[in-house]
């Protein structure tokens, strides 16, 4: 597995849709040496109608621009695919609206590179050590339901099943990058449950997050109630596919074809040299 040509291990991916009021501040923070020393930034501009893409170009970060709005999940999967193609060892996904404090990037990276690192590190708003985060009554109901499903179906307690702040190992990012292995419509608690059912190691760390100050959340108004029903059906579908239809590839059967190819090439070179 070759690293990106500048030798950095981490790709920070940020889906963005009309975030010109907030994204530049986030990018400036990620340009500080403590982050820029190990991480590149890729912004997936999901057909914004404002100047989001211009601000990204101005700051000379990598940018993918969608001609049509494809949605959060599709934008995120583009980031996974890019990371795998470029040979990054880890992927950290965060929002472009300033809700995720940039300090979380370093904390997640430190956990990912440890010897006993999990496949997925979730930045949690609801653990000891996390910053206070205001949540509406409707969202609290939805989160409680998702926690219940994950607990019942996987035996794991996940404090923040809807966090968009996540760090992924190469193996987890590779899995998500492939066709039909990532829900590009509603990737949320359903994906956490999927990975747990398939045997991937998932862990939470305390995170610092803030309430959205500008723009409109995709879970505003009555949307959390609607989203709760959509996600419930999606989680049940994940359970049915994996437990009944036996779809999905368990973690112990994961194969990194890039590494297999490199191993074969190395073996061939060694054989020719004898």
C-alpha cells in the first residue's frame, strides 16, 4: 500500500453543501502544523449553490465537486474511494459546518494508530469527557431508539449512534468504498450496526462538538421524527440482510486486493532475482 505522494497517513474528508459561512474557518484550523503534519483534507462539494468550492480552492485543498446534489451518503463514499485509491492509511470524516471541533481529529488519529486500534473510532457527544451538547426532545427519542436496537441486535452499548465524526482504518474505509456495502442514502446508526454484526471492532472516544450556528440542519423541525422511522426500517433491513440472507462479508474474510497485488509483485520480483 503506497501512501499519498506527500507521505501523510490521514485523509480528512468533509462533505459540504452551502457551507461558505463556516468551512473556511474549519480549513484554516486544519492547516495548523499540528494537523497538517499528518493529514490532508478532501472536501466533497455536493453541488453547492454558494461559494463553498471557491473557498476550498482558495485555500488549496483537494476538492471533488458534484454537478448534481447526490446527498450526504454519496459524498462521504466518494471520500472513502479517494482515500483508498490514494493509499491513505486512515480516514477521518467530519462536518464542514463547524460543529465538530478540529481538536477531535488529533484524538481520533492517536487512537487509530495504536497497536490495539479498532476498525472504527466514533467521536461521541454523550460520554464522560465530552463537551455538553444540546439535543431536542425529538432527537433524544430517536437516539434512545437507535441505542436500543444496537444493544439488542449486537450486544454493544453505543452512546452516540448518529455521530458524523468518525475515524476509519484502511480496512473499514475499503469496505465502505465498495459497491452495495455502504448506505449512500441514510448512513448512520444502521452502518454502525452493520459493522458490528460483521465483526468489525467499533469504539467510542469523547468528542467536543457544538450546536450548529448557521444554515439549516438536515434534521431540523419534524425531520427527526421522520428520520427515526426511516432509520428504524433501515436498521431492520441491515439485520435481515446479514442474519437471514447472510449478505455482507465478515471482517475475518476481508481481503485487501491492493495488498495482495503488491505481495504477488514482490514475490515475482524475488523469484526473478534467484
